[in-house]
C-alpha cells in the first residue's frame, strides 16, 4: 500500500496479529507499529533494505510490544508509546499523550487517546496522509474488548474515529474481520452494505487474503459498534459479541 510517499507493509505474525511497517520514501525512515515479535519484522524490513528507526506502540499488551526490546537491540531505534502505560511497557524512550505529535520524515502523526480496550490506549493519526493506526480499539466491523475501560469510553472512541474523513485508511492489529462480520450481520440483517462486505470478506479469507486495512467510510457503513446509536446499544452489542 502506497499512500502518497508513505509505504505501509503488513507483517502477519502469531495467530492473527498484523504488525505494520511504514516507510517514508523521501527521508528513508521506517517506523514499526506494535511489533508483537521481532524476527519477522526485522526480516520484512531487511528484505526491503529498510532500517527501523522507530517503534510506535498503541498499548501495553504483549502482542503489541513483545518485539520492542529485540528490535531496539538490533537497530538502536527509539520507542514511543502511551504515557499512561509507560510503567507496564517498560521499554519506552518517549511517552506521548493526547495531541502530541510524532514524525516519520516530514509526515506528522497526532496522538489520540482512545481508552477502553486498555486504560491508556492511543492511536496515531496521520491526517495529511489519511492514515490511522488504531491498535486494538477499532477493527474491521468490530471494536476492541473492554478490558480496562467502559462502553461509554468506547462509544466516544467510535465517534471520534468515525468522525475522521471517509477515505482514511484504518490499520488495525488483528485479522478478526470474518468473525466480526458474521456477528454484525445478526445484529443488522437488513444492512445491504454489511451483507455485501461479509460476502466479499468470506471470499477473500477463503483465498487466504488479508482484509485490513479498512477505511473509515467502510466502517461507518458496516461497523455495528461505530453505528451504535448510544452507549447502551454499544454495551449490549459488545457484551453479546463477547459471549458469542
Ligand atoms: Zn490488546
């Protein structure tokens, strides 16, 4: 995926995680977002002749930060992550909060605090490049589980992310799309965009293809958590999905 002069590469790891490598052609800088592990990520960068200069973490879970130390040891990169989770991550060089800016070459990412999956979860939004890295907060047709936060927080997150431009590419950290889509169809059986998307996703998965990134526009049309009309409705849908 090439977005202006930013190239974003998917590195599938573990059972269903996606680590994202983002490369700025102009500066030659490379950032890795949420490295669950190190080796496949280092290999993917090396295969392209890229050197990882930074890691950006969205939250403290092991399948998002597990590769931090080994990638830093191999490359000398700097590691940025949420200030609210610095103690739990332990390997951060820079801590960031709402509104802070991080850069890759001349490209700017603004930090959005999106707590709920974890208490300090953040997203990285590159507005000029129409890219957002959302970790485990927003998934294709889904949202993260509420491990450390509330439905009200997640409802607010969905409103904020849903308010980004429709053409914004959404890079989430797991391949959960098919499960999310099948559940969503049970909630909104008359949503034609949703039905069409689930059919397309079933075909893509049968071919072994990834289904992310997604876009904000697609999520607004098919994501039952983003489409929840109020906190209660989101809470009910989240609880039902957890039990499914
Ligand atoms: Zn997580």
